[in-house]
C-alpha cells in the first residue's frame, strides 16, 4: 500500500472546548445542556488550549494524516460577519503543528455545528442566505489555508442531510418536518459543496472529495420486495450524492421521484450550473456498521429516505456493540468495491471505529482487545479490497482515536486508542493514557499494515 494515509478524524465541538473565548460566536452546540447521561460541549478535550500533546501522540503512533473540522462560528463572527482573526490564528497553529510533525492536515468545513445566529435568523441550511454565508466562509478558508492544507471535504457525512434528523444537523430551528423542506435542505447543502469544490479546483492545487455516512444495507430476506427497497434506498441515500460528486448530476430516479410527487424544490439555474461543474478527486465515507432492511415493516406511502426508520432490522449473523452497532468488516470491503467499481475515483474511508465503555483504575493499562479485533478485521478488509479486488484506496482513518465526546455528547462511549481521564460530569485531570490498542496500532502503522 504505497503512499497510504494512516490517521485520525475528529470534529471541532467534540475536541476543542474554548466555546466562548477569543471572539468565538455561539454555535447550536454551545446551548445544548448537559443531562444525566451526556456532557455539555463547553470543555470537550480542551484542544483549544492544549492540542500539542495530542499531536505528539499522533506523531508517536506514526500517523501521517489528521482530519479535523473548522468551527465556523470561531472564525467568522455569527457565521456571516467579520473574520475573527484569533480564531484563524488558532487553526494556523494547529495546521503548523501537524506539518511540523509530518502529519498531513485534512479540513472539514462543517460538522453539524451551525452558527447559532444563522440558525435563529435564517433557519440554517433551509435558507439561501445561509448557503451564501457558508460559501463565503469556505472561500475565505480556502484562500487562507490552501498553501498548507491539500486535502479538503465540505460536509461531514453529507447524506445525513437527506435522512431523518437532517433538520437538526442543518441548523433548522423551526422545521415543519415536510418532505419538501427535507429535499430543499439536501439540495442547498449540495449547492454549497459544489461551489466550494469548484472554487478549489479553479484556484488551487488542492484535492477535495464528497463524504457520505456509508452503512452497508442488506435485504432482510430473499424477498424481491426487500431487494427492491434496498436498491431504492441506496439510490436515494448514497448514489444520488455520489453521482453529483463524480458526474455533476443528480440521480435520474431521485429527480423523477421529485417531479412525480410535485415537490416544490427551489433549484436555481446558477446552483445547477455549479452542480454541473462538480467533480471529486476522491470519494470519502465513514463506515461503522451494516444493517438489514425488512420491507414488511415499511408503510406503503413512506418516502425512500425513511425506509430505515421503519424497516431497520438487526442482522442475526453479526455481533453487535453495547449500543447495538453491528460489526461487519466484510461490509467495508463491499462498500469500497461498490463505490470504486461504479465511479473509478479513489476511495477513502475516513472514519471507522467501535465505541466501548471503559474506565481506568489509575494504574494499569486498559486491555481493549475488542477494539484491536475490530480494527484488525476492518484493516484486513481494506487490504483485501486493495490487493485482491484492485480498489484504489487512499488510506484508513480511525474515528476519535484520542477519546472524545461521542456524537451525542457521551464520554462513556469511547472510540480512542488513547484514554482521556474525564467523565461526562467530572473533568478530573484530562490525562492522556495510551491503551493496549495504541501500541498494537503503532506496530501496524510502522509496518504499513503488514504486521497485524
């Protein structure tokens, strides 16, 4: 595996802290309260003040890529105001710290943390005003960082804006839960992606790709109905976006569905022109699990976007984590094959990992053999896709390899090979403690995936 990227992915709100410092405006995460089971987002891992120790751990591990997101509200006042120079300077220091250690930075422009002002005033990505504010923000960052950052993505897991809970991720404070609004958000986000991708290709030597949350979906049975609905679900949720990333056009099936159901989606001529020019240097995705789809559970009038809400069914042939996420490395290999063989663009799994409940006794090494087994099986599946199937895979990035808040804010669900000594409600000393999996992964990276 030549020129292979081994690395780590995180988001700003799950790592940075410093939520109200140095001119940062509020995001929608800053007003989410702690509960009995989750933390607030104010402190996270305190990387805003002390990221060097984590970069040192990444360097010692042998990582050569770090994918992180920029906090929009940290660098642009209220999301559409003046540039916050202190926010820009923080990311200057972070990027320079990566490069000094031989770590290639990858920037994600948006990871669900809508500036609160844009959510309240414009209803987030449901509005064209927020789209134009995002495009301005993205171009400002490309102009500033593209001489040092050569890999970019716009939206984390962009197909989530076409699924249930899309409004919360898009910063829509007053949704009416209509199908038309869901489709409008998905289009607006794609217009934003295409605009930034085109700007990068026209003005820099950087590479940019679209990113999906890819969950392999199997028919729950040999029933023709199960097979048909799995095909339709994949077309709407995965291929529709991949077609734009690769070819600059929406899926024929999806566009026919919009027309035949008379959804009033505002797709302006200049927006469609941006989509038409859109291309990708790589196709990125997260992969954690697979599910099965049971057509008998799905109402006849359900939109394809909601199929998994009704028809999701656990796979009796797979093990699951405590949080009922199935463990299916073969699904990762199949995803790599399906995307690459269809589009023939390099593919890049940039999130993978397993959440486990762990504690540290203050003395002994954490024995996370379940995580080692999970990562070994998924790295082997990636190697098989490369070596046996001929798939062009750029690298393998784990998710949150230094423990961070989970996507729901739960510090008890840990993904890291490094333990961070805090809980949901007790920050303790925030000490970083490598787990057994840290030393295993270090050996894997040093051998470029041959010593597993």
